[in-house]
C-alpha cells in the first residue's frame, strides 16, 4: 500500500499503463464469466501461470493496484457482483528479484484490465487515517526465508512463508481497513505467524484470549503500527467495460 505525498495525477493514465506493460504482459489471456453463484474466490500463480477463479473486477482492480476497496471511486455496481475466471500465461525469469517480480505482476494485471476491460482511470487525493509499519525499538522477530510465498489466513490468524514487508503491509491494511505504508526498511522475504483478536479490540473475549492486532504485530513480529494522517490516493474510474469472453 502506498501513501503518496506527491501531487495527484489528474489525467487518465491508461496510455501510461499500456506503455509500461508493453514489455511486461501476459502472452496469452483467457477471460470467461463464472455463473456458479459460489461465494469463494481463489488466486494462484506459479511457473509462468496466473489464475483467478470466480474473481470480481473489483477484486482484480484491488490486486492490480494494491489498494483498498474504499479507494475505488466511480465504479459501476456490476464490478462487485459479476464474476470471472481469468488465466494468464507469461515468461518467468528465475533470476528476477522478489520486488521486481511483484512489480511486473501488478503491471501485467493493470495491462489486462486496460486491454480486456477497457479500464481507464485518473487519481486524486483525500486526507485519511493511515498507518506506518516500522521495526520496533527491540528489533524484528521475523525469520528470513526463501522467496517461495504462500499464506493461510482466517479471522485472527495469519501464517505466512516467503512474504515481503510490502505484502504484509497490504494484508494488514485489508484487516484494518486503512492504508498501511511499509517503512520497515526490511528487504527480502520472511516467515512468520500472527495470532490476534479478530475484532481488533484485544478485549480477551476469545478463548484463549488474544491481543489486539496492534499488540500482536509488536509482540509477535517485533514490528509496530504507528497511526498517522496522510493524503491517500483515490482511484477514480473513468471507464470500465464488460470483457468479451474467450
């Protein structure tokens, strides 16, 4: 999640996305409506293949731009109610760093949105509550790991392997419903487990009692969430169309 302090972009940026994605794109993409009426969604990617089953366009936008639902403005109702199965193939370079691999992944998804959903946007800013993720004074308690990522999660529990701090910040943001900026300065990938009170109060109502997510992050990971106010980037949708299935 990015908390940007620069002047907001005020013009549509789909042409910029197309230029950036020209060298980083899916070689083959399949987009098909999913009429199963199933509530669940799955996303997985490995060895040059990315699949999303029963995904909504809204979830695709959230994944592509690393934002929260409340940062999307001007969206038609169907992007949150219609579902699709999407599969994309690309050339994977094993020498690519985790950070660059993540950047390329999001460019591929942005290019997919621009090409198949005719997605066009501009950005504006809004002052909002946010958090900064930093290393606590006593140092972090994370285990350095290989960049082979997976995560299992349920309310009040996260077990992560090969996760970057940027990914952790995004996952915390989705639970706190406010942007979280990674300012840990920690590079690479890490293994960790986080257990916390899912209602975020740390009231001890769980059995056994669990701490609030803020306390858990500090005590279990050696990190800290600091509250702040910041200009948060809003994604304003200028155009989005239903894709033609293939």
